[in-house]
């Protein structure tokens, strides 16, 4: 059943209605956005339906009529436009020849271009600025659709924050940004291999490590989060039997939220108000609202009793570099607890950068181009329409159908759009967007032997290991607060030794180490201090690792590389103040509030100018969030996404 508004747009679609005990479970989405299971009483369901119809703005059409109508429409289209596919196949063929792609993948022959005026020499259908993982995803889908696509990147390599480089000595492959693949394999780009990255380019997600996360306390006691609920609870029980029991209940309670939230991250976000209204119509939805507005601190105190378990759970929220005291952070725990236990983070064979390398290869094979070492200075705007970009060297590159910015929204407005008439207050609101409370410092080492932890047992098999300087919850929170205020830290590094799971990343028998510590960009004395104190902080981090291991002395280290928050701000221009998320993941900058309320649909206030990447929903990460803007752009161009994939 579908509910339409008076303009014929779908408001709510109910796929399935099922009775479960006293509830009706509606499998539904709103505004073609976020599919969810909604639990309502039968009476509530009919009351809602009556309300919707009575209001006069909504009418409902039973599924049968919808389907019949859709079938009729399909027939009409086929009848009216029999010759189109041939013409499109020709366009796609021309792109292939122009770029002399390999035989691996070819663009899809779908009806793409209605006004078939040929492009001028050097002109593209679409320009994408920034070859971060999101820019590349948009580029690959659009090139696959047969559009003449060019990705323009200022650095000499693709990948943005998803790159694997031999950054220490040859043969040792280091992920300099993202390293753990989280739920990207649940996204259709991977799940259905929509771009052929697995089949044609050998992209491979390694099996989920059984020991997902290890939390080590000062006395080397550890809580282990396994890819198994019972084993995790047994580990927690060594510290608190009450919390082991509570964690079991917690995961059971949180799991139903996981899939809908995950699916929502693959689509344009529903308007915040409608989303909340819809949730408020069911008991489970009301619980989600409560959680969405709660702080991690409050949620943790509601559920757990031991300080160690409170630290473990708060870490799930705090690792997104937002203070656990902030409203909205409880959702991080709701999402990550079932995720780690039931799904699990995993490495990509050969390094996370394989993902972006495969995307780049696919773009070329689909007939697209990637220009490296080409920095975009300005968007070329005529009237209020984006027509291309101007590079730093003065060159103009034109785009007929759209310019997609895979950059930080703060880079674009106003600096890249001089003289453009923007809505009142827009630039002010962009400049007021807030970064996370802390950024990353990373230390990468080529080592002889994988770390041997004093905690022993399964800890050495841990995928992500984090040490804490205290097992007192309040002290832990105070330490975070001090760090957010500008005090550098070295006592809580997150350590990943991917070569335990993926020997291909180092010469035989050797290992790579990825160590990340949250740090303030605005450190005491100002960000420039990082050039002075970086080495001291690195020494502190190594001393902390040595405290918890038996073999991490200097003789185990072959070579190393340090990146401070200041280095990151220089490394990727989109990371203003060292911020890989572009803007923070606060409730006010989240879902349809991202980047700003009213501008969450990937379209910017200039015609044919789009935004993708961490500045947009679903935010930061190696998460293929840019599949959604690719979909939106195709829709604007009259291309059927389903036919392209
Ligand atoms: C240390 C660290 C660890 C992380 N760990 C994880 C993890 O384990 N898992 C996870 O999911 N995420 C992780 N992340 C986050 C993830 O790396 C980023 O969220 C993600 O890479 C950002 O998305 P992106 O690649 O699309 O954008 P960006 O990285 O912002 O890409 C922007 C691109 O645009 C280019 N550019 C900038 N300005 C211009 C210009 N003027 N002209 C042309 N090109 C330009 C840049 O060079 C860059 O290539 C981590 C980040 C860091 C820093």
C-alpha cells in the first residue's frame, strides 16, 4: 500500500503487514527513504490511515492498483520509444573508444541523454571534484551509465582518506587513513557487486576476525568483544556477571534498530521532522527517538554497573570523536554493539586502498577519466548554473550535465563560488558547521613481529586493540574532556596489526602496525605546536604499547611514519583542521540536518551543482554513502538507476 501526497509523491509505502502477538509489524519506508519495521496496535494502524486520508493532503492507493498503474506506465513507455536503446548504445560505444578502456568492464547501454547535441572537445557530461572514495563511487556509477565523466584530483594519487601506500619501506603497505571496513559490504555496491569491483578487479573482503575488539585496562585485564555474543558475555563475566547479563539483553534490544539504520545510510535521508513523526507512532520507534536524543553517558549508566563495561561501551560512541556527554551519542552504542558482535569489522585484502584503486580502474574501463595533480580553484557558474570548474593553473574544464563536489562544504562556500547569489544566511550557516571534538594522530610502523600482549589468551588475535590508562569511569571521562580542551594524550592508542589476517601487506613473516590516538587539532599553544610536540607524543604512545606488550622494543621496529592532526590538515585539503569527517557527527549535523537542514538531498543552491562525501549523509567513513547521490543525479538526468546496475 502506498500513501501519496496531493502532488502524487510517495509519502509512505507499506510493503508488508504482519501480525506479531498484539502488534502489527509494518515493513515500511517514508518518502522513499528509510525502510523500517514499525510496530503498531491494529487500532492505531487504522486510526493513522483515517487521519492521513481525513487531512485531505494524502490519499491512499492499495498495492493492487499501484502495480496495475505501474505496469500500464511501463507498457506505454516501451510503446512510445522503441528506437532509444540503439542510439544510447552508440553513445556509450563512442566513450569507450575515446578512452581506450580495457575489456574488463563496459558502460551500460541505457537511455541516458535526451538532448543529444554532441559535447564540445574537452567538455564532459559530468565533472567530479576530489578522488576520495565518495567522489570515485559517484564517478564509477555515472561512467557506468554511459556519461562522459572526469574526476579531478589535486594530489598525485586517488583515494582521499582510503589509501594504502608503502609509507615506511618498500614492501610494507600502510593504510594511512581508514583501515577497518565496517558495514560497506552490506551496501549494494559490494553486496550485489554493482560495479563489478569483486568480479572484475579482485576486491576482496577478508573473513571477519573472530576477536573483534579488545579493551585492555592498566593491570592488563581485558574485555574481549568476539564475533559471537556468548563468548563476549563470557569475557565480560570475568569482570562483572551482572554486566554480562545486561550486555546480552542490550544486544537483543539494539539489534532490531541495526538493519533499518544501516539501510537508511544507503539512501537520501528522510526529513528529520517526518522521520521523528513516523517513529513516534510505534513503541519501538519511540525507543529509538529516546536513544537518538540521549547521551552515551546517560545510556551507559542506565545499562551497566561496572566501570570497565561503562568504558567499553562508551568507547563505541567516543571513537567517533564526539564527547559522550553530548546528546545523540547513545546511538553510536546502539549501532556498534550489535555490529561488532553480529556482523563485524574486517580488513580488505592488500589494504583499504584496494577499494579506491578498484574504483579508479572501473571508472577508466567504463570510459571515464581521472586527472591527477589538478587542483580545482573555483566552480564555473553562469547565471545560477554550474557549467564546469576552473583549475588553479587557470584552465577551464566544462561539464554539460553537472559538477559534483567530493569536497568539504566549507571549502566550497564561499571560496569556490565567488560572486554567486546564494540563499540568505547559507554561507554563514556553512561556516558555523562544527568539526568533531578531536582528530587523529597516527603512527605507522614496519615491524618484525606482531605485538605480544601481556594480557595473553585471545588478545594477540585481536583485530582492534585499545589500551586505557584507567579502569575508573569518571577518570576516563575526565581524560577525554581534557583532551577535547587541547591537552595532548598518548595513553589510549588504538592498535591494528592487519598483517595477522592479511600477510600480503608485508614481506614474508613481517608485519605492519597502524596505531591511532585521538588528539585535539587545537592543541595547547595552537595547531602549529604539533610540529614541535609530535615526536614526544609518539614516544609516549610507544611507551604505552610497550607497557602492555613483551616484544615492542626498538629492535622490533624496522621503520616508521608519524602523522599528526596538523599533518593531516596539510595532507588532504578537504580535511580542514585535520577533520576527515569534514563536519562533526552531531545530532544537529546528522541525517537530513547534514550538511544543513534543507540541503541534505545532495543538491546545492546552484543548479547542476551536487555535493557528495563526508559533508553529506551518512557522513564519514569507508561506507559507500555516495551511492545515494549517484542515484539522485541519475534521477535528475532521467537515467534509471536500476538499469545501470
Ligand atoms: C586516521 C584515520 C583513520 C580512519 N579510519 C577509518 C576506518 O577505519 N574506517 C572507516 O570507515 N573510516 C575511517 N576513517 C575515515 C575515512 O578515511 C574518511 O571518512 C573518508 O576517507 C573520507 O571520505 P572521502 O575519501 O570521500 O573524502 P576525502 O578524503 O575528504 O577526499 C577528498 C579528496 O578531494 C581532494 N581534494 C581536496 N581539495 C581539492 C581541490 N581543490 N581540487 C581537487 N581535489 C581536491 C583530496 O585530495 C581528496 O583526495 C579514518 C580517517 C582517518 C584520518
